[in-house]
C-alpha cells in the first residue's frame, strides 16, 4: 500500500512540475520576451528545455520521491511553454510577420 501511495505522489509531483514549467515559461515568453526576435527561432525551445533540465537535475537528485524523469518532464514542459508563448506572440503580430 505504501508503495502505491509513493508512486501516486511521485506521478503527481512530476505532472505538477511539468504543468508549472509550461505555464511559467509561456507567461514569461509572452510578457517579457515579446519584443525579442530571437524567441521565434526553432532552436530556442530546445535550448530552454535543456537548460531547465540542467537546473532541475541537481534539485531532484536531493529530493526524495522524485528522480530524473521529473527533471525531464519539467524540461519538456518548459520547452513546450516557450514554443506556445512564441506562437501566441506571432498570432498577435499584424500582417503575418514571421
């Protein structure tokens, strides 16, 4: 029973970190990077995701119940958030720029 509850808590933490990373990255991209042209390049979400994994890896190494998968999910959420934020910026541009 304890193993089931620990697995459930681990899955909830991993999913929550991915959603939090997505939401924060999307908001940051839309609000702070709206005038930065480089955010529209295809490699930027990948770089942001790799950087998020690199930052999260030591943190999850220290915490119980979470592991490398949590860091990878967080990085994927950040990458998708940056991509979605850049897409929202492009939608608001007049005349189909980019």
